[in-house]
C-alpha cells in the first residue's frame, strides 16, 4: 500500500522551540491515509513509522502518535470529529448544546462536588463510578448510552451523536462517547462550575471501561485515564487475546465482539477474524495516552483476558519508559473478584495516581505492574529506545 512519507523533526528543534512553534511543528506532521495490512502475529512496533523509518526523538513520537491515531480511526474506531462548538449552562446539572454543520443536539451531565471551595478536580464516569472517588475530587456522570446506544447490532447509529452526524457515521459507540467527553470538557472551560478543567480524569467499567480507555486516548485534555476491567477492546491486545483463545482460554476476542455489540466502527468488521493484519494494537492505545496519566485497573476473570491485558499493558509501559516517564502509567490486575467491584488490594495504586495527577500531590506511582505472569517478550520483536 502507498502512504505518505513522514519527515521527523530534529529533537534540538523541539527543545529550542517555544509553544507556538511547537504547535506549528505538530501541524506539519504528515499523516498517511492508508495503512499497512501485512499479517504480523507480533505486536506492532510503536517506534517505527509506517514508512519504516525509526522513531528516535520525542519530536518523532508526536508525529508517530498522529499516524497511529489515524490508523485506529480508519480500521477500528471510526472518525473522531473535532469541529463541534459548545454552549452550556448550569452548575450541579450542566446542560450542554453541541453544534456542527448547522445541526445541534443537547445532553446533560450531573456534577457532585466535595464540600468546600473549588475549583476541584473531577472524574468523568460513564453511567456511574464503580471506583471509590476520594474526598476532594468531584464526580461527573453522564448517560453514555444516550450519546450512542450499545444494545446489540440493531442499535448501531442510534443516539445523540448520530442525530448530529448521521446514522451512517463511521464512529463506533466508544468513539462517540469519547466525543461527548470532549464536549463536557469544552463546557467546563466555558462555564464556572467549580471544576478545574485541567484536572479531569475519566473512568468506566467493562464495556464502559473500553469507552473510558478510548476517551483517554483520543481526548488529549484528559489528565488521568482510569479504565476498569475493560478486557478485549480496552486493555487487552487483539493479537494476544486471539492467541489465548487458540490455547483454549474462555476469552473475549475481536470476532466475538463484532457480533455482540457496536462498540467499534463497522470498519473493524473486516479485521475481526484476522487481527494480525491490523496496523496497530492496544499497547498503542496506551501510547496515545502517553505521557499523560494512565492507571489500568483489571481483574483476573478469564473472559477479560488477564494474560492478554497484562502483557499488552507491559508493552504499553515500554512506550512510557521510552518517553522518560515510566511512572506516569501503571496497571493493577488483582483478584478474581466480582466484575466491576473494586477490591481493597487495588486501593493504594488508585489513590497514588489520583493524588499525583488530579490532586497535584507528591505520590509514588513507580513500578506498578501487577497481574498474572505474562512474558511481554513472547509477543514483541522490538525493543524500546530512549527517546531524546
């Protein structure tokens, strides 16, 4: 396949450039419109551009992120719109109007704030928070099913997002939900709700955990991603899940997912039974969050793919390490506890990440890699550089 040639910029240029020039440089990244589809059972190398050139600097990495996101949108997630305008009103109930191409839709979110004076950090929760939100952090809840339905194949193209962009829009539900999170942050920036829009996290569990992970990856203003028990389509890598299924595990796979629900774009259907031909995998979803905060919370239920999530997120942490911020990402897989319950043995990890990324406190988030035995080297044929 043909794709655009990417010309990485010198690291010295980035280090010397003030913010406006950095923005200009990012805008000049050449992003391909088609992507490799050669079968590879190993996890794709996050440090190789699609044209084969190596990523050697942090400047290169910013361009690489753009083409990786383009590949995710083209093959798995669908297009992520970024042109909507927002008006909003309210404090405890925030009413949001989003407009694009002459159409408008409305939705609302509920804000539960701590006592005292703000502005407070906040966690946006899909549906309701299933993690314990500490004192000092607000909780913002919204009905993500209203934005994009997830009640089986017949629900594709239904919801407020599709009222705005059309029922045939390429986005899957997880992408539509991420769009709503982006609009919520727009509203927080416009209306004095007592929330600090620069200290916002996002969470959800199970199917909503898949959504929270996608939102953390696509919405660059999210300070902390907290996807919980997201399994395949979230923290698990497609390739590893397929290999675990082939080894006899009762595990969710891409082939199963496309028949169950509409979390992903229709574009993904052609890859679901040949995930080895995808240009990306979900260690690179974590890479889209980098260098921002990310704590992946998992469970050791077979269906969620504990080996797949652990190995995949170990590969994701290699990206953070290459960027020089290994402690900005962790994963904690404990138990075999009830699905979407939160066990006490994951509390310290959650507290540390919330303290560091939302409460601006000193907290130790180093070396949080907890899960079943999984050798990441079994699934990769690349090594992570140290990016200058």
